[in-house]
C-alpha cells in the first residue's frame, strides 16, 4: 500500500469509528491519517503490491479457524477431570527461517493464538523461537506443523 | 425476520463468549503451572472477550457502533498474544519452580547445559 | 418466547456466568504463588470485565458502554505490559528472586 492509500484507509476507519460519514469528518480523519503516516514514515517500509491482499486474506481465514479450534481445545483440556494425564507441558526450540522483525512478530503472535502453543522467547541471534506446548507429542511433529502452516503463509505475505 | 435471526445469533455468540470466559477463569485456577495457565488465559480469554464484542456488534443494529466493536475485537486479538508473550518471557526468568513440570525444556538447556528436566 | 424475551434472558445468564468467572479469577489473584500468576489473573479479569461491560451495553442499549469496554481492554493491555516489564526489571536487580 502506498502512503496515499494508507491515508484514505485511515480516514475511512476514522469515519467508521466515529460513526458519521460526513465530508468534514472524513477530512478530519484524513488529516489525522496524514499526521500518523508522517510520524511512522520510517517504519512503514517500502510500498507493497496489491496482489498480496489474497495471501493476507488466506492467512486471516486460516488464523480465525485455528483460533476457534485452539479455544475449543483449551476448553476441553481445562474441563477434563484428570488433568495430569491430559497435560504434557514442554518448551521447544523452533528454528526460524523468517528473518525480519515484522515476520517474527507476526509469526509469534499467530503461534500464541493457535492450538496448544505459546511463544515464550526469541534467541539473541533470531534463529530460534522458543514455543511452549500444552500437550507435547513429538518435537518433529510440532515443528513440521508450524513450519508447514503459519510460517509458509507468513513468508508468502511478506515475499 | 432478519432482525430476529440477528438477535438469536447475537444471543448465541454472547452466551458462547461468556462460557469461554468462564472456562478461561476455571483454567487459570485449575491448571498446575504458570505457562499452562497462560494458555487458558490467552486463548480462551481472548476468544471469550472477542465473542462478546462480536455479539455487541450484531445486536446494536448500527454500522458505526458495529465497526467500533469489530475494531475492538481486532485490537484484542492483536494485544493478547503480545501481553502473554511478554509475561511468559518475564516469568520464565524469575520463577524457577514451574520448570520441573515440563517434559522437555529446550530454553533451559540453552542457558545451562546438561540440565534437562 | 419473543426475541426481546430471549435477549433479556440471555444477557442475564451471560451476566451471571461472567460474574462467576470474575469471582473465580479472583481466587487465583489471592492464592497465586508468584507475581506472574497474579498479573495473569488480573489480565484475564480485565478481559472478563470488558465482557461484562459489553453485556451491559447490550442489555441497556446504551452504546456508550462499548467505548468503556474498549478503553478497558486497552488499559488491561497497558497494565499487563507495564507489570511484565516490572517483573523483568526486578529479576535483573535480584537474580535469585524465585520464591
């Protein structure tokens, strides 16, 4: 998205939040949007192509599905009478192939909100993401799960 | 008719959200250590709060208010993992007692070798 | 039963469930052995309180409550981040603080 698009989108969000789509209100939203873009111009990065909207949408759908599944799974674990056998907590080091700050942040957030995993820490050299698992199966299975699911999608979005 | 359907759906979402919040609270009390509790609070809690806000969006019949509620949901889903992650990182360094519960702990074996639990 | 009846009953039930959840999370704040547990329970409490305020918004029809709910979510996030940073800085000054 180029800066002008960002300002337009911000103005529309402003109008939606304040609840009135009058011209003056859109103008005020646009002014605030310009201010925000000016303040953040260094961290916004280079303009992105529009084609990636499809990848973002696909990531969002996957995320919402996994979020629902994870909430149900946590609920089942919490409500089992025999907690000791249902739980196998473990911390696994997940080797990161994505490198930039934004990608790691997005991946860590997604991991936290998906079934049975919670990101705890990133190693100093950004090569490992420490993931806490609620019910630990096998190390390889968990890593393959994340690498094939979210990490691939995140890389697509940022490619 | 469509208003009735929206009302029923909103009520369903509201009750589901309340139940997920209850499950999160039960989980925070029942689960044995801080990290497993964090699973309950971050996932079930975020979904519970988000569902209640979605119910507000469905039941208010006002575009502006609905947009605000949906932006609230997005905000909740963005911030919950961040705070859970920060809290997990902070408490991993301070509370040593919970580490004994874990089957495998690769973060620990990094900092002090040959100490796998 | 009309739609309005169902709305009023389900908001009442949701209020009761959320109140119960609030009480249960207070248990963890009281017994929580470490500061991290208490902060976690407080974080959950703000989310549940947000749900309560949202339910009240539906029940009364006053959408001003929705703004309160969103502000509460924001406040809870900031409070948790601040407390986590406090836990971290306390660990840095006293390395062997494990209770």
